[in-house]
């Protein structure tokens, strides 16, 4: 599994909780590029998003602890949501690739910065892929 991490420059708190995705399946003689890897992560996250949406459609009985936790955060949610947001995977991939090319974030794989979208990458069984959001400075 590849562990995905998100950070923002100048912030200690991560952008999101770490999660894992299975490595992409590629043909034996086909090299994996950063573009392919970004596309794979985007597709995996879209699938996870759709799974979360499907789970929210179910109405659940909440325990007293879940109610208390919800009250503490300001939202008690027992499901039953009719949200059905559609995500265009190809558009999301294009957006992610364009954001990388525009320098909005950088990618680090196993402590090595990846600078070119079409460079080949080698995944190890326990690789860590980090997306670092860059902050633009005001003024100039």
C-alpha cells in the first residue's frame, strides 16, 4: 500500500489524515510516471468519496457517545442524506495535473522531490507519497 500524506508549507497540522491506496496496476514493461501516479490517487479518492456518499444514505441509530461527540463538534449526523454529487474523474485528473504544472503543490515520493510530470517513478511496497501545498506570497 502507498501511504498518502498532505501538508501545507508553514503549517504543522496536516491538510488531511494520512490514507493508503493500493499501488496502480501497470503492464510489466510500462514505466509508471508521476502523471499516472497522480491520476491513480485521484481515481482512488473519487471512489472513496462515492463510497462515503453511499454510506451516508443509510439511516443509523447513534449511541449516546456518538451524539455527545456530534454535539461537541456542532453536528449530529445519523445519515439519511440524499446528496448525490457527481465527480468527473477525467476533469479532476486534468485539474490535479494542471495544478502540479502551475506550481501550486509539489510531490515527494519516499523523501525525494518529483519535479517533472512525466518522469518515471518507482514505488516500493511501503512507499510514502506526500503532496505539499505551496502558499503564494502577497505583494511583490
